[in-house]
C-alpha cells in the first residue's frame, strides 16, 4: 500500500515538475505585465504543491522504514535468537568431538554476526531509541555511533525536556541531524563536530558546526548533493529556514517553528 502511494506521488511530482517547466517557459514569453503576473502566481502555486508532495513522500518513506524495521526486529530477529538458543542446547548436549565443537563455534559466530547485522540494518531504517526513548536519546545514540564509526569527536548540547515532540516532528529533526553528520563524515575531513539544539521563543534552533574544510551554500543546489537537498527539504517541510556559514569549517544554522500544540518555554 505504501509503495503504491509512493509511486503515485512520484508520478504526481514528475507531472508537477513538467508543469513548472511549461509555466517557466510561459513566464519568459509573456509580453504583458498582467499575463506575467498571472503566470508567476501559477508558478508559485506549483512550487507550493511540489513542496507539499515532497513532504508527503518523506512521511510515507518514514512509515515504510518503520514497518520494515519492526518486521526485521520482530520476525527475523526472533528467529535468529531461537536458532542461537537451539545451538546452545546442542553445544551442551551434543557430541564433543573436536570437529563438531569447531563447527558449533563457527555457527555461533555466524549467528552473532547475523544478529549484529540485523540490528544495524534495522537501526539505520528506524532507530529504536526514537520509539523507546524519544528524540534526545536517539540523538545521543546517533552521536555515539558517529564517534565510534568515524573516530571524529562529536558533542551534543541539548536538554531532554526541550526535545519532547510528536513522532513526525522528532523523526524529521533526527533525519536532519543524521544527514548532516553523514555529509560531514563523507566530505568535511573534520576532527570535531558540535550538535546543538535549543528552544527560543516559538522556535527550535539547530546548529551543526564542524572544523572541516567547509562548504558553501551553492553546494545545496548541486544535483549530487542529495544529503544536503534532503536536509533542506525536511527543514522547508516544517516551515523552517536553513543557512550555511563557512568559518574555517562549516556551520549549518536551522530555525524550525515549534509545533502548534507545544507549550513554548521561556528562553
């Protein structure tokens, strides 16, 4: 069902993109000011619809990830755990020949490797910390995994009580941070990263600062910059804004309006 909806939305997005191109051509050719104004209004409406489609696609993709991760953990994870239990019984009550013991040891290593891979894949699809502990603990887990995998120092400056949001908002913020850290690991050649989140008035401010080689805002528009484009689209879907500042490293400055149901805490 989700895949069918994704396909339909992608088709709609392509149709909207084609309509945007046609309206841009109209705008270039429109001789009268009134006609140009009408085409400009239609163009802005199409941009708005395309952005709404992008946000809907992001939501559907997150639902798919959550569903697949849950199936992997509940079904395949339980199966692997049962197999390991059976192997432990075999090791206690089976034969004790050298060849048999070596085979059982290799089977145990393979099962543990499969369980670790399963947890890693499921975690990449949908971090369990996001569902079990909320955004703050998911970001702590993200930071720890980033440090362990890439040997880059990373600090998280945030308060747990400031990061209690609904699932959609929390997931979007987590993915923004995840995409930023992934981009830093791949391209920045950084040694230190600082991730900061805090509330001020009716907004959540997110800052990702690294001491790497730096990027410029024009990089956001490159066709190959899928991580940066995805980050920008998530920010816009939450009606926020994003800026990139190069200061010997890179600062990504994000301002997101708090959800309407949130009680704003004093700054």
